[in-house]
C-alpha cells in the first residue's frame, strides 16, 4: 500500500473509487492485487453501479452492413456537442450474419445472431465477459419457426437476469419460454399468444415487464396496440395506445418507448411540407385514461421514423438519407449525429456501462467461440457460419 493510501481511511478510499467511471476502474485493476480483488467483490460492484453518474448511451444495430459491431451513441450534457457513434467491436465473434441487440440492463447486453437467434449471448462490453445461453430442452413442433421475438430484463424479486423468447410457428401455434441466468436453464410458460410483434417492436423493459408494439388478433380485431409481459405474473396483457388527433387522410404511425421512467409512445404524421412528432406518456402505469400528450414538435419532411428515447428526454430520429439526429424535448434543439443509420429491424436501448459480473461467464480471448453450440432448431446453414 502506498504512502498516499495510508493517509486516508480505507472506507474513504473505497467510497471514492465507487464514484470513478467504469473505464478508469478497469485501468486501476493493475495498480495492485488488493485493488484488483476489491473491484471484483459483490459489495464494491453493487455500490459502484449505484454511484455511477456517467452519461447514458443509446445502443443499437447499425445499418452499414457491419456484422460484428453494435452502434453506440453517447448522450451529451446540456450545451455539449454529441459524439459520433462508436463501433463496439465484438472481437470474439466472427459470423456472416449481423448481431441484433435484444436488450441491455445494468451494463449487461443481450445479443442474438440473426435471423432467428440460433445463438444468444449475454455480454458485458466493459469487463469483456460473455456467456452463451444453453440450448433449450423444451419439446418443439415438427415445423420450424417463422419468427422469434426476445426480451431481456432483470427480475428484482428473484435478483435474476432473464430472457423471454416468443417463438411463432404460424398462428395460432406459438411457444413462450423464459431463460434464468440463476438456474442457467429454459422453461416453458403455458400461455396463448394472440398478437404479432412488429419487426422493430421498440422493445421496452419497464416496471418489471417487457413491452412491444404489436398487432392484436381475435378480440382485438387487428388493432395496433402495446403488449406487455410481466416477469412476476408471466402473463400477456394489452395496453391500448392514446387516442391521437388525426385528420382525414392522415396516417399516424407510432412505437412504444420509455420516457423519463414512464411508459410512452412516439408517433408522427405528415402535414403539409413537414412532419409532426408527438410524445405521449402514461402517468399511471396500466391506466389507459392517464395517457397525456407530453411534447410535440415539427420538423421537415425529410425526417423519417423515430427510433427511441434517451433517459433524459432526447428523441433519436432518422432522416430519409439514414442520417441520425437527436431532438431534445426540453431545449427543442436538434443535433446532427451523422450518416450512420439504424437497421430497420433494430430496436434502440439505453445503455450505461458497469462492472457487474455474469454468472458462468467467460473472458474474451480465453475461450474459443467454436465451442459455442447454436440451437439446431433455430439455425439454418445458409444463415450462420462460424469461421
């Protein structure tokens, strides 16, 4: 221990270190064996995660054809310019199909190999630890899947990370299963699926539940709505969207998002030579009558779809030429990010790095990915090649 360390109480040093950004903590691991051990203790990791004030980022799959990288946009503080998206290289994976970001929670990212996620990974980009999920032992029908929807979240009651998988075989045949990191296994949830999640379902994990934009069947008669699945109840529920004010001949498109910790939707409609965006929030979760128009703004006709919302109220919008811009709902300022684009099937997630471990995880560089086994039920030779 250095002379400087001896001059400060140990608990003070630890408290200071828990406030140091993740990227610097990773460098400090080489200072001493004591610090290296400290940074791996559950109490330090938990306190460090809680004390972090680093700016959140938006994580997504880019549309530039890159197969082994995800896009990362750092959200700025007020009056500070936004940084160009970075490519988060995933060096341990060399595949011919792109990775899809399925969700992120507490600094852990869930990734799947397209098109129907024959390989699913949990990955901490900061610690370079990853875990490949095991093959499900659940009985399958003879016909293969036509669509797979996944969600990733944290169950606070069980203190467990979970992956939800909805497998469509053709209506009404489908399967629902949940993976638990705690047990490292899949189990089937017996429930009916009376909806179809859109290709880019704007996946949102909020209040212990997954949410998607979907098309309802049967009693919902083809209505576009929000579908939720609670990790505790393990049942699907419908949430009707707000009643948008749309003129004759106008087409209002919308997706589900999270806005300042509330369930919300972002919609847009073309009007004249421009486009109007509306942001709605549900003030009381699950109560349809509590929908409230939070903000609205007008932009040029060259603006296309809204892609997601940052933790501090920034809306990510893509122009027709794939250029990304960020609109700040409070300052009403637009900041150009650059021509980086988001894949049409990609959702956008808020991400903040952490030191959190992954149970059963392996460190990149110490493990040969050729030993990772795709789930044969979800793989087609034309879609996946591990080189």
